[in-house]
C-alpha cells in the first residue's frame, strides 16, 4: 500500500469520526433543546392582587414556581393553583411537599373533557367547573396543577411566600395561572378578558360615528 493511499484512508477515517461527532452534538442539542427555555425570571401578576407567581429557571433545567402572597388575610390562603405552559407532554409537575401537596399535568383536551381533581382540600372538583381551558389559560397546551391533599391540616396551605417547593420539569414560561381557596374557588388569576385589537376598536368607533351622523340627518329631515 502506497503512502498516498494510506494518507487518503487516514483522512477518510478522520472525516468520518468528525462527522459522527458533529451529528452526535446536533442530536444532543436537539434532545435537550427544551431543557431550559428561560434565562431570567418571568413574573405572572394576579389581577386581584392576592398572589403573584414567578417562573424561575433552575440550574437543573426545571422551572420553579415561586409564589408571593400579597395579603396577610388568612381567608386568601392558597389551597391549589395551576400554571399553564406550551411544552410537550414529556414534561411533568412535581412538588417537594411530598405527602402534603400533590401535582398533576392536564392537557387542554383532558381539562375540557371534565377531568376529576381528586382529594382536593375543599372536595373533589371537575376541571370544567373552574372554566374552559382557553378562558383560563389562553392558547397554552398544558397546565401544571398543584393542590393540598384533603387529609392534611389547613395550616399547610400557602399563606406566605413559597420557594423551592413547586416545579415543572421543562417548558415555556410566560404562562397564565389560577389560584384557589379552601372551597375550591378561584380567588386570583393572571388572565383577564380579551381586549379588542386596535383595528377592531377603530372600526367600532367609526361605526358609531356613521350611525350618529345618520341619526342626526334623519332628525334634521324630520324637522323640515
């Protein structure tokens, strides 16, 4: 075998190894592309000023939900809450309050089909009783739902700021949330009624203007 032939074979092996390494790197990046999708905290404000939820990216690739209770009134303690996301179904919800709180993830379809949330502190509840998925969480795909188990004392409800206790394995941030009281009623949420687009408002105003003008002309003609 000539020296030139050996050089060609060596170069071919080198290129094959290099291509394999690049493909492996691309696969790894693709596989872990959802490992951490936020690089800074995302604050979700409650419209009733009872609770805010901050989505925090952790070093482990999870999103942590940190609750900030904005009132000292114990009547507004949080017994359950849900935060939506647009990640795939390979994610999961978890809590470090094992045996006290529990967690589950619902898709928009399963929520709207009337899924039972069992062992909720205030009693079992059907998801649709809280509202349709889109009315609560917009166009998101899933909701990570956490609740205090019925058998646990009410003192385990969230009535002070909570950190390091509620997580989502992966997913998109900037979501919507709902928070429930002891009776299972929504006492705060981040989503409000949809605001008309500016173009819709302009058309509405123009329509009112045209109607007013026609009404004025009609009155003037009737007075003649």
